[in-house]
C-alpha cells in the first residue's frame, strides 16, 4: 500500500514538472512574450481609465435631492407662544421719550454755544496788541457791549463809514474789525491784533458846538416840510431801520462823502444810490451837503455817535443843508420813533 502511494505521488509530481517546463518554454517564445506584454498594457490602460472616471465623478457636485429628509427640530416654536410675545407698540409714548432730543432745542443750544464761543474768542485779544500803523482814524464808537460787539465810525482817505464786528475795512490786505470797546477798537490785520484808538479824548456823550468859520454864512434858502407826506415818512422810517439793523445796506440807497472847507469838516454830501426816485421823494437833491441834523452839528466827527443815539427815539428829523450855496431846511416825520 505505501509503495503504491509513493509511486502515484512520483507520477503526479513528474507531470507537474513537465507541465511547468512546457509553460516556461512556451513563454520563452517571442510571439507569446509580445502577447503577454499587450495583455498587461491593456489591463493597465483599463485600470487608469477607471481611476480617471472615479476622479471626475468625485469633482462633479452631487445633484440636490428633491426627496431631502426634513430636519428634526428639537424645540419647535408653537403659534400660541408667538402670539403671546407680540405686543402693541405705543407710538405716542415712544415720541415722548425724545430719543433724538426735543425739536428746536438742539438748534437753540448750538446757536447759544456758537455765540458764547465767539464772545470767548474776543476775550482779551486787546492785551499785548500794538497801535496800528494803518492810515485809519476812529471817529466814533456807535455801540459797545460787554462781549465786544458794536459799531465803529472809521475814516479812511477822508471817507467815513460805519462798520460792525467782522466787517472788512477798506484797506489793503485782510483787515477786519475784531472787537469794539468804549474808547478803542481791535483790528484783525491778517491774524495780528492791532489797536485803533479814538482820535481825541473829547466826551462822546455831548455834542460839540459848531466850529467858528471865517467863511461867510450861506444865503437863506427855502424850507422844505415833508412831515405831512406819508410816502416820505415811510421812506425815512425805512432808512432809519436800515441804519440800526444793517448800516452797510444804506450804501444801496444813498452815498455819503465828507466835505471839507479850509481843511475843516463842513458836513457830508449826499447823492442817490440805485434808486434816485426815492432819494428825491424824501426831499433831497444830488449834491446837497448836510451840515446838521436836529440841531447836532456835523462839522465835528464826535457828534456822529450822539446823533446816532438820538435818532433812535426821535419823532422827526430836521436836516440843515447847503443847496446851491443856500441854506435849506428839510423836515421829515419819523412817526413812532420809539418803536423803531
């Protein structure tokens, strides 16, 4: 029995060895080697195509499924609870809160703050300021308050005008009237503060008497009375209102220039501005020289401030003129002068 098993095993082993040798000899043939190479190359190509296809599908986004599974809400909000939260809004109560401030209160506060800031900016600017070298003369202080506001009568090149704080003066450069004080004013000359002192120490509350002149008095002319003319009264009131509210606006209706005789001030020549008809309706003519108003002589510049203060409450204005070499009187009504 063992002998038969050994002989059968030897026979099988011999057949396997012969088959392997036959396969090796067949593979050693060139034709079969090429065939094997082609098969292996084909398998590699197929594998690469499959890998490339999988890569492309991985890059392309998946289509959104229409059968998406609904999310599981853990703590849903019920309709009853939402109705309990909502409450009516009281609009009137919210308006009463004034979240953005009361209407008009902010604007008023800004105006007051700006006024205080301007007053503070003028505080003490006269300290250390030197006398100005500009060819200007301070002829009168029309008004002066504690915050430095007011008007000043300043003469330049024999031309006098009334200037308010922040007005530009008629000289070269950027020169402004910065502050008005009782006996002097402060000028802002390109950022440098300079003083312009009143030209003389005479009392400003009393009118100076008329200067004595060597020239003969002019002949007596006519007496023009416009006090009963309502149109002339309205024009006179309008001019006076401009004088105290916006003095510079008077240049639109009347031009004023100083007139000197023998080196001394005689008065002021008046001529019409843009509206000559109104100028004549008031009773004036071109070339009239006003020498006094309500008995206040204009031959002394210090009297201008006295006249300015008197005209606030005057009921009428009586102008003494020189017209064509003759003394003429023109009277106009200033009804309700105190209210103006």
